[in-house]
C-alpha cells in the first residue's frame, strides 16, 4: 500500500456514538479529523471522556466508527481491519498481560503473535528485559508481580516487534520515574527508526518532552493540532509569572485574585501565576503587587503546555462528554 | 496458519502452568466413569434397556461422559474469555495481526486436541478396566464426534461469554444451561424411557444429538439412520453457533 503525503494515520469526519439500552446515546467522537505523518510522535491530550481512547480503539480495529473514515498505513480500519492489525501494535489503557505466564513467556508469546522468527524471539526478549529492568523477574509469573511491573511487561512487549505504527494509551501510568524514563527513551528511539507513535497521556510534561505534534481533543473533536510552539502561540500568548516576596500575606493573594488568572499557586514566599496576555497586562499585575508588598524577584516565561491545556479547555464548558465510553 | 498455531501455543503454555488443570483435563472424565458410573451400575441392577437391547449402565454412560467432557472443555474455554477480559489481554488479542476466525479456530483446535486426549484416556483405561463392549473399529467416528462436539459447544458458549459482561451472570447462565442441557438429554438415561414432554425436550437438545452419535460410535447402540440425522443436525447447530460467535467477537465491546 502506497502512502499519500507520508501520512500514516488519517481520520476524516470520524463519528462514534455509543448507544446503550435505557441510556442516552453518547457522542464520543464528533467529526474528528486527524493526520499523523511517518516517524512522528503524536500526542492526544484531553480530559477524561474527551474521545481519545475511543479514537485509539477505532484505529486499532477494536470498534467501528458510526460514520467517517480512518486509515492506518493506507488501510481502511473498517474495510481492511486485518491489514491494519498487521501494521500496528498497541498498549491499551487496561493492563493487558498473561497473568499465568512468566515475564519471558509473555514476551515470547507476543513475539509469536507478531511473527518474529523463533530464533530471534529469545534475543529480542533479552534486549527488551534489559531495557525495562525486567531481567530479575524473567521466570516469575506475572500474577505475582506488582501493578507497576505488570504495566512494564505490557509496555515492554510492543518494543519486541517492529510494526510501523504504535498506539500507546497512557502507557506510563503506574510506572516509577526510572522506568518511565526508559519507556520515553524507547519511544524516542523507535520513532527515530521511522515508527509512528500515537500516544495519549494525562502527564502533560511527558507530552511536552516527547511529542513532535499534539492534538487537544475535547467533546470528540480536535480543537487544536500542531507542534508545541504553534499550540502555545495559538493559546493567546499565555505567560507564567512567578513573583517572590519577602513574605507572603493575605493582601498579596487578595490583590492577585483581582486579576483574571488562569492559574494561581502559592508557596511560602512565591506566587505562581499563569496569565493570558490579552486579558492581563503583566506590568499592571506586577505594579499592583508591588504596591502591597516588596517584590524580591520576578520571572516571566512563556506558558507550559499545562497552562495552554487549562486555558483551552478550562474556559470551555467543564462538563466534558456526557457519560463514559464503555 | 501461523496465527492459529500461535493461539494454540499460547493455550498450551497456559494449560501447562497448573498440574490441577492437567489432572482435570486428562482424568476427570475417567474418574466420573469409575465413580459415578460404577455407583449407578450397582444401583441399576438390571442394566439399561435401549432399542430392545440390555446394556450395562457404564457402557451406556460412556458416551455421556465423553459428551460431558466436551461440554466441560467448552465451558472452561468460555470462562477463559472472562479471565482474559479481566486481565485486559482479551482486547489486546483483538489488535494482533489475525482474523477473529483465526483466533477462535486456534482456541478450538487446541481444545479439540485436549478432548481427543481425554477421550483416548477414558476409553482406553475405562473401557479396559470395566470391560466395556467398545467398538474399536469406530474410533475414527468417536474422534470426529469429540472434535465437532467440543467445537459446537465452544462456539455456542463463546457467544454468551462475550455478550454477558458480568462473571456472576455468566456463572448463573452456565449453571442453568448445564442443568437443562445435561438432564434434558440422553446423557444419563435413554430418551425412550422418559415422559413424553421430556422426550420432546431431549430430542431437540443438541447434547442428545452429540451423545447419541458418540454412543453409536463407542458401543454401537442406536440406528445408523437416526445417528446420521442427529449428526447432521449437530453440524447445522455448530455452523449457526460459529456464525454467531464470529459476529459477536467482531464487536467485542458491544458498541
């Protein structure tokens, strides 16, 4: 299958409506459009129930869309699901491990399912276990491992194989920082080799660090898509303003609260604020604060992805998509 | 074929992690014959009258044990869907590079092999120890009966295992199905001795068709004509069950 424009994942006007007896229909995806290029690490961000997992389920052929089309590596997910499955591997949101098998057997059976030659399975399993710190657990049954280790086994599996597209649904959830780092490194390495990674995460720092492009999904639509700089610039010039005082006082907080801030956090001596450039003059804010207390230090930086996320979603209806996808 | 073998390999690896499972798989039907069968043989002193022929209870019950074993394997495999679903691996399987039919066929081929081993152990040891009048020349038909029987029951139960989300609900369903299908069949007693209404229930019960084919194959009881008809009916049941199972597994999340 020849790819047009190097686009590996394409969704057009994708709609998914969940219908359950005696419940109102849930419109999980609402004419969602998306394109992901080869070798990209693409992040899907959004609130719970925004439609991210539904999108991954459609792209991995677990469910069919109500309308619209989706392609992976040029194959239509409804008309050619088998071809799609030949092109992907997926870490789903739920833990997915063979609890009665050992770590080594988990990797081995996964390799067989993905047609890795038998003589290569052992070497690949060793490499993956070393990468994810699973060597000492190799002969332990997964049922005896902790939740974090189970997740590690699940994520390690997808790095056994060389499928062109990898779906990761909150893959690092429950992992300790060391293994989270190993996972992020593995993701980067595999993207460098030309694999396309589509991931969802609630850890925005992770997305900021990892993703080439990001889409923010809300109410089943991509409300913003682009690289990090572009998304930040779209987000109406938001800034982080950190102001340090000799000591914190109620007057400082009261003064800060008279401004329409996106975020306000306090430490014993510092106010951490995010402001939208069009709403708040940073100078006016600093001026007002300097009238009620002595400013020791201040710092103005462009907003983090978290600020942008909060701004884009926080100003909209907080309800999210009604109901949860099954 | 590679995917079917991968599914079979996975089933084999899981099965061999527990000695209890292995014992259950290999010897449980034989144990049934040796305990329940001998107990009833002692109680029913005159034997069982079937088509004008007198049979020892264990000879009659052998086919019932084999069909029960098939049904039992199918139940265990269907429960496996719940275990796999609880562990998330079921949905991951469905993203693997195989068709839904390959997934089901791989599972059923492994379980059919298991049913064949069970039948071999039961007939060889049980038949020899108890001196049952086995028609050894019809063992090929027994093998076909066991494979088709296990397959039919597996597909039948798969549809329910995937559609019913709650473990306790499925448990109830299995208990009711087990009770109605087993006691409303020719597994434990000849159909012709039953009251009319229960005869009707038995005659439309696929477990009766399955058991009757096995009874003809193991001890030669019953007429070839009626067994042929019952065999054809069971194959039709299997085809419908397969179609329903594949249709169900195409939309596993019931969206």
